[in-house]
C-alpha cells in the first residue's frame, strides 16, 4: 500500500472524531493472523518483498483493506503450515482478524476474505517474527 488513507470514526460519546491511517487496520489484521496456529506468514507481491529485502519491515504485506465510515472488509493472502486443516486455519484467522479489528477500532468487519497462496513444510519459526538482535552478515 503505497498511498496512505485516513479513516475518520465518529465518537458520539465525547463529541469528537478519531482519525487513523488505513495501514493501522491492515497491521491489526496481520498481527491477529500471525497468532493463529497453522499460519506460517503472509504472502505479498514481489514489490512488497523487495522492500523487505532492502530492510523495510512491511506489516501490511498480503493485506488489502477497504474501509468505510463504520465498516470494513479485509482481503488476506496467507501461507499455511503443512499438517494443519486449511479450512480450520482460515476460519480461525477470520475470527481472530474480525475480533481484533472490531475491538481495537470500533469498525464493523463485514468480510474477511482469505486466499491461501502456499503451504510450507518447515518447522522453524516464520521469518516475519521480529528479531531482537542485530547481526552483521
């Protein structure tokens, strides 16, 4: 997502408005999906992968979010670990993403569409996990 869109959510309780970037919703969706057992990571375009190779962490890789004033829809591309039931993983991701977005933003999630782009046979942790130490290669 190269463009930044702002979303305004009316808050009737205090008479103000809450404004946040569209990438915030995509980041919430990514982090919620990463917590689901069986998800190896997100799958994005080659352009998104190029940014990561240059050292820029992209938390919205493989996510497209359409946001209105009170509701949103999410399209996700995920990679599933071998040995997990794909339908169960996708259902769990849909529930986790919906709950996280609704809880954190107050937006109503009307759709969470998931495309499974590949299956990974590896048992080590996904490369998307943040590393706490810097190494010189």
